[in-house]
C-alpha cells in the first residue's frame, strides 16, 4: 500500500511585513510555525512510516516541509519540486509521482493547486472541491504506485483536528 500525504503550507506573513515585497518571499509567521509544528505532531501520530518529503520552492512551503521533516524525524533531505509551486504543471507532477517507488510521500504545496492534485489522485479529474486550511493534511492511499483516479481517501484533517490528535 502506497500513501501520499498532501500538506498545505502554514500561516505566512503578509506582504509588507518583515520587508517582504513579493508573494514568493513570504515566510511562516511565528503563529504559522507554532501551528504547523502542532499539526506535524498530529500527523506523526497518524503516519505509519516516515515519508519522503517534497516541497514547493516557495519559502513558506519549504519552511513547512522542514518542520514536518524535523517532527517526523525524516532522514532524507526535503526535495524541491517546482511543479508544487502555485500554477505548477500538475500533469508533469503526476508523471513524476507515478515514477516514484512504494515509499510514502509527503507533498507540501499551496491552494488551490493542492486541492486540484487531491482531486486528480482520487477521481482522475479536478472536479472535486477539496479545501485545505493552512497546515491541513490529507492521506491518500494507492494499492500500488500512484495513478490518477486510483487513490482512496484515508483521511483529511484540518489543523485544529491535527492538533487535537495530540491534545493541542
């Protein structure tokens, strides 16, 4: 059984804060770091095996992926996938995912693309309206390797529910 965990980045600072002038330079806020860490602790309770983590190249996603890697005690370095960035090529991303082995994967990205990716994995189309709050995660399982429309939703938990898993 192959599992794919989709995680939306945590709460980021607004443009104009900390001299940030561009969206791609927005980093996690202190609250975002704290809430993401709590969500990661909840994910750790639900993950059966440590995933290989892939991130959007944007700072807030890479910071979220770093927190996930630290909390989940992942030994491999987080890999950056450009197609996890906003408006990335989901078709190319699916092709890359199909070539990966049976180890669990965690993909850290952005809305609305993450919702579209979940929809493709579950239904083969982007027709499902799947919403991720910041630091939310869903787990989609596959009987073999990743193929569009062949995933089964194991769970989708918003950050408040993930925190509740560990009493936060």
